[in-house]
C-alpha cells in the first residue's frame, strides 16, 4: 500500500517519494480572492460602487435632478408640475365685485355681489306681471300672431325706458335690490349699451314661438356662465347684474 501524500501536509516533496510534487512549478494559479491580485476594473457603471457611490452613479438613479429645485426633468419634483397647462386656474372677479358668501349669509353693507339666479327670476316675474294686462288687451284686439309681435315691442319699450331712466333698474329689479352695471368698471352702462341689452332681451319675443325659445335659452345662460353669470344679452353689451347690500 502506498504511503505517498500530497505536498503541503507535512510530507516530503522528493519526487521519488511524493509523485504529487513532480508537477511543482506547473500548478494552476490560486483561486481569486486567496492571495491573487484583484481583477482589472470593468466599464464605468458596472460592478461594486457603480450605484450609490459619489461620482459613479448612473444618471437618474440617486443623482441630483429629481426633487431638487432647478434640476431634473420638469414635472418630476421640480417647479413647473401643476403649472398652467395641467388645469387652468379659475378666472378672477373684477376688483369692484365682492365674492358671494355662504348661502343664507347677506353681503356686508356697501358691497356688491353677483345677483343670484333665483332673485333674477323673481325680478323678471314681477316685470312680466306688470306687463300682463296690456299684453292681454293686445292679444284680444290683434289676435295671436300680430298680438305676439306687439307684445314683444311692448316688452322692449318697458325694459329700455326703465333701464335708461332708472340707472339700470326695472320695477322688479328695484324690488329685489338688483342693478345692471358695466362689467369692467362696475359703473352705469352707457345708454347705447342699455338700449342694446333691452333689444336682445325682449325683441326676439316678437317672433312667434321661435322668439320665446331664444328668450328661454338667453335667461338660462347665467346658470353655467362663469365667472360673471351673464345672460346672452349681458355678454353682448358687457354688462352684469349685481345685488346691492
């Protein structure tokens, strides 16, 4: 039985006694990490220290530019996210107009707010009630079609005469403390603006059937118009209806 053992375990290395030593000088190099020199560095960005090390991180991973003002792609933690283009801010009211308070809370004394649609409707019904008796007489004398034409002219004359002489108020608007004013300045509109407003609001009613449809659309326009809640006849001449405290 052979008693030869590999070199390095306390046995002689003579080739005659230890055949494992015959290959001395031709042994394979030791495995990396056990005394061998470190391998050459790889390409930048790969290997230890490529991520999270100062000056060696890949762009966009742990580097400045995300969440730091003035750096990074606009829209990722930088100024500009939520800027105009991602939803426009609401339009501002004119400087002379006070924003309306909570429902049921009256405006402060001396201020003006936009007239609520419900109060504008009540004012219109009061004015129609005043015109009711003359309208019935005209329909009785002239018939349905011709009477409708003159009733439209009657509504125009009533609206325009009071608007010009009563500084933007009819009987119904006075009762509800409403007034028609210039949208830009909050002052009294010009006479031509008041005449034009009255014409657009009332004259279409002189056209049988179709005129009433236009007047209904005109009156409802304030429900979705922003920010001034204008009817079509207000938008045409740049006026707005306010409630005075």
